[in-house]
């Protein structure tokens, strides 16, 4: 690295940023400070820690504090840097997509467990956003045919960019449209992290996070989109097929009751995330369920 020397070293800037972020109640101040500093200098984690005595140029210092200010005003680090890690992979994100959450990795884990034994040759993800879930699956399931839908054209552009970045654009069929509408054939496994935040709880979240309301707004009780998808399953999920659905805290009973009313003889399970919150509902259709629900 080159630059006009000032008295501020990487170590000092890092430590100062951490203090400011912590004082402003930013969770993970250490990690966020690191990501913003690395983004400023375009360096890897290893380079950062190997070169802590490097002195920032005044331009670099100015850029870094500008990024810290953006973070303090509420902009998520993932949007500032354009990067987010998910399931061990790096994804491009911008404000047209939801920032992938660590708890959604459970959806990927459950899907891989089901699909790795070869009984799920076709998969569809509904509401793919930046494509993190679908691409993580594609990278782990080289034989599987994957569809990914989204109603948002700008989200699909981000998903396409990420498919290309990870070399799976020829294996994932991106489709624009609502829920399962654009699907070309019934599939064996449907995965969805749909919007499930109650509309009344939405505005503080979106304002604070800069995230698209379309990706979070689940209507008056938070479950409108999930119910809409469940009603479409009959035509789009193969016999013996499986649905994996991410849900929010406190939604387990409402969703499992609703699914039970639609599919009386299906197998329904709920798996908690690492924080102990019921997070993934799985529904497995018996072979003859296709014509049961109306
Ligand atoms: N888990 C997200 C949040 O709490 C919501 C994601 C969603 O609606 N699918 O912000």
C-alpha cells in the first residue's frame, strides 16, 4: 500500500472506529469496523492484520470516516460495501434486495439434507432476492435443476450478477413473476424465505435498515405471502415433494395449523435456529396428496 503518511495507523483507526460504533450501539462493532476498513483500503482480512502499523493517507482516512458516518446514520454495512457472506460464499447486495441473514442458512442446510440423497432432482426457490440461498444450493448440488423466482426485476438483476460471479448462471433458471406463477413444471422441493414481518412493525425496520419493504412486508398479520404460496403448492409441488419455509418468531402455530388444514395427511416439522427460535417449517406431501386439498 502507498499513500501520504499521517500519524493514524490502521490499528489506531480500527480501534477508534470500534469505540465509536460500540458507543452508538452498533452490534458486532469489531466485525463492522473491520469490514469498513478493508473496504476503504481494498484489502483482505489477512493483509489488514499483517499490516496494522500501516499509516493511512489523509484521503484514506477521510474515506474511512465517511463510511463510518454512513453506518452511524443507519445504512447497513452490507449496502455500504456491496458484500455479504452467506453459507461461506460472498454475495453482491444492494438496496433492491434483502440482506441475507445468518439464520436463513438453516434453510440451505435442510434443503441439502433432503437433496443430497438424490431424491429431489428439481428445486424452486420463491422470492430469491440476491440469490444467496439458490446459489448456495447450486454450488453444493451439481446435478440438481434449480428455478428461482422473484417478482422484483431489480432483485433478479442482482441474482443474475451473483449467479455469474459464482459460475452457476447456466444451472439456475431465474424467472420473473409472483410466487410460483412463472414455474414451468412442478418441482420436488420448494424453498421460500418470503416476507413475514407484520405491516405495522415494518416502517421502523425498513427505515433503520434501508431494506426493500417488498422483501419484508407480510401484510397485517405477517403471514399473507406465506399463505398465498401454500395455496399454490397443490399444482406446483410433486407428490412426495417437500416445502421448506422460513418463518418469524411466534409464527409457528399459525403456519402449521394453516398447512394442516390444507394438507391433512402431510408430514409437518419445525426446526429451531441456533438462537432457539422456530425458524424452518418443513412440509412433506404423501404420494397421494396432490389431489387432496382444494
Ligand atoms: N428475518 C428478517 C427480519 O427480521 C425478516 C425476513 C423476512 O421477512 N423474510 O428482519
